C-alpha cells in the first residue's frame, strides 16, 4: 500500500481543550465553569485546569483560559466547533471582555472521527471512541449528566463532595483527546496497520474533501487494489469518474475492465463500463457484450438490466442496419 503524507498539525503544536458547562443549551445562561487545556511538551504532557469559583469572576476565568491557549499554533476539541468554542465566544461577550476571544486555527476531532471511522462505529461519542479506537475503558468518577449538578451544589453550599470527581472527569476527557489525535494523524498518513478497502475509501474521500487530491487519489487506489467487496468497487468507480472528467477515457475503460474481472458480484461496475462504452467511446456493440455478460454472472439482477439491454439491442440493430449497402 502507498503511504500518505499529511498537512494536519503535529500534536506537539496543539492545545487540546475540553470544557464543562452548566448546561447543553449553549444560550446566554450557560456558563463554562471549568476548562482543561493539555499541551504536549518535551518531558510529557502539561495539563492546566481553570475553574470558575463564582460567576462574578468570569472575566478572570476567561483571561486565564486565553493565556493557556495563546502559545499553541492550533486548538483541538471534540465537537468544539458546534459547542465548546461558540459557548466560550458567547461568554466572552457576556463578560464584556475587550475585542474577541483570540483562538488559533481549530481542529474538531469529532469531524475527523466521523470522516474516517463512521463505517466502523455504532456511535461517535467520546466514550465509544475511547473504547473502540483507543482500547481504553474508562472508570469514570462521575456520570457526565451529573457534572452541572456538582457545580450548582458547590455554588449553593460552598462545598460539593462530587466536585473533584467532576473536575477529574474534565481532565480525563482532555487527556483522551491527545491520544485520539495521535491515532487520527496515523490514519491520515495511511500508517494504521490492517486498513481494509473501506478504511482506505473513507480516507480517500476525506482527503479529496480537504483538497489534498494527490493523497485522495493514492488512498482510493489502495482501496481499489483489494479488488473485492463493495468498498473496493466504490473506490474504483470514483477513480474512473475522475479519469473521465480529465478526459482519460481509455484509462477509465481499462480500470473498469480490470475491476469487472475481479469484483464480479457488484452490478455497478459493469453498468458503469457499459455506460462509458456506449456514450464516451460510442461503441454500443461492446456495451451490449458487457451487459449481457453481467446478466449471465448475476441472474438475480437480470430484471434490473433488462431495460438497458433492450435499448442497447435497438441501438446495435439500428447501427447494423445503417451499415448495410443500399440495395
């Protein structure tokens, strides 16, 4: 398989952020009462945690959090683009802080997980990702749904027996993000052992969406090279479409012919090749031969191929009649 380079940020230059809030609504009444920031350093991992002892000290809380973020070249969160960063920006405005919350470029690890592993995961929440991708089954000190209650109890009584558990939950979350990002970067480089056609297909699609066409092309080639299963056929079809857009009709035909001879159980491949032969190469005779061969190999799909067969037969008959000498 062909390894892939990547332009994504190195973990050492990233500040990983996880916040704890008083609710999930994200409105003006939702406070961020704790934030953990992890940054890899030469001797290990530096984890700083900022806590809001009372709402009146929110400006100092946000200032301290920004000071932790500023040295990093990028920020990584888990679902931060939809929740953590919008809530922090809202609190920055509500606390009447000057200017805007300065934040380096953002990497949302949830987006990467969905792009690269959605076909393998039943759920993409952080607990499932930890168990399935990191092999880490956490003994969480507190359920995440009870974290806001721990803070509210602290505000009412100046003490909460489970507040430390809530802060430990916050620290464990942010440490998981560091290991998760390293795993995702390995997948982006194509360095994960045991990647199958579906993994390469997901990687190729993601790289194309990010504009890394050369990396996407190599990933789809790796998926096609397995030459079996739906994912391999899909990757081959995507490559053939891109070859057609570039005007490489002959290369697309050779690729589909090779794929058709190996992935014999996927009807999409012969149909794509027949369409290419009929419309791009103007060869209905070869297209008819491809469709008839597919019907013999896949008799269960004969009904779906019937209308295409009838049209090709009419076209072949018309072409044959037109080639006869005038009597």
